[in-house]
């Protein structure tokens, strides 16, 4: 079995030595701190690397969750089926009761 120090292990994984040490400390990457030095087994690092192949890509929390709708109208009258018909009748009544039409009709 081959053991690697931080520098060699970081080169193998193609990450910085600081990142490797931080991830080893967080137990994300397998390794052991013996005294002041981190020691990594090459076979463990290769197994860790192979595991990364099968992991699904991380999803972004902001796009993977359904957004809670905010704002907009809360009135249910806009979604009722007869709303458009009622609105058209109201507009027609207002047009027929307008002063412009009344003057045109009385002058003719």
C-alpha cells in the first residue's frame, strides 16, 4: 500500500493542498492526521475518486424547489368562468350610459 502526504494526494486529486486538508478534516475525503501531518492511502483516494463518478450532480436549491408565489391578485372573481361575461355587460352598460352618446342621440 502506498501512502501519500498532502502534496502528493492533492496532485492526485488535482485540488489544492489546503482544500484537501480542509476536506480531510471534515471527513469528506478519507485520511488520517498522524501527529502534525496528514497521511492518505492511495487506494482510498482512488476509491473516493471513483465514488464521485456515480454521484448525481448537485442541484441548485434556488432552482430545484418550487417557488412560493407572492404578489399578484388574491381575488377569486378573476378566475370564475362568468367573469368575462359580467365584465363585458358592465362595459356595455357604461358605454350606453355615457354622456357623449346621449348628446349624439338627442341632437339627431
